[in-house]
C-alpha cells in the first residue's frame, strides 16, 4: 500500500487554535461557576464533555487534512479524448 502524505502540523494548530481557546475559556467558566466546596463535583462533568467535544473536533479536522493532503498529491485526471455529449 502506498504511503499517504502527511499534513502540516502548524496548519492543524492554526485550524484548531480558535476551537482550543474557546474550549479553555468554557473550562475556566465551568470551574469558576462551581459552588464552593463542590469544585470537582460541580464542574467535572461539564469539563469532561467540553474536552470530549474538542477531541472529536481535533480528530475530525486532522482526518480531513490528511485526506486533503492525499488528494492534493494526485495529479488532476485528464479529460477523456473528444467524447461526444449524448443526444436528448
């Protein structure tokens, strides 16, 4: 099997930066919103869900970037020679 080209890590970071920052802001908000004495119980589930969503987004973006890199590595296909259009 032929190797699939890799995608640029820096481009991946650029694509994910806004999502990461938004997630970290939401994590901070969730922990800050937890009542005193219940910091873990009051924020753990929300934080877990936020990071699960970020993980899903990161995997989706990275897979798409890898597919795009593979597609870009293939030369464009040639048009078929003088193919006639079907009559209607």
